[in-house]
C-alpha cells in the first residue's frame, strides 16, 4: 500500500472511530450529551441531528468516490463543535479536562488533511453566465 493510501486510511480511521464512539452518547441520551446540548439550547433535536450528520459523514469517508464530501461534512461538523466549545461551553466541559474539545480538534485536522488529499474529487457545478 502506498504511503498516501496509508495516511488516508489512518486519517479516516481516526476521524471515524472518534465520531462513531460519540454516537452511543448522542443516540442513547446519555447525561453528558444531554448536558452539552442543553447548554447550547438545542436539546434533543440538535443532539440527534448532530449524531445523524456524524454517521453520514463517517459513511461518506469510507465511500471511495465520496471521501471529499465526507471530509467536508466532517470539517463542518467539527468547526461547529470547536466554535461551540470556544464561545459557549468552554474548553473543559463537565470536568472532562478538555477531552471532547481535543477530539474535535483531532477530527477537524484529519478532515482538513483529507480535503487536501482528495481535492480532485471536488467538482463544482457549472455556472450559467449567459443570463
């Protein structure tokens, strides 16, 4: 396996494992997850929607023709998580020593590197300039 492929697999694996691990907390309504989304004011629908978006992003990351789309969705979700930590929740949430914030940073970095690696998959729509 080429180095680029190994890096790609490693980045997708790290991002996927972290996102999938958090789904249990979101979908089963664990107190930690309810607390976070209540602080943001989007409990329960924001928690469930975020979980669904993370699940879709994970599936796309492992779909060969859609890695760029998965990385873009992942970067967007994690940008929201990072901004929420910085402006609403704080870095440390419920005595987690910043673990969730750190996970968001790691997943965001994985997504950004994947965006660069798979930029050839980006096919913007053609604009009609003949109006």
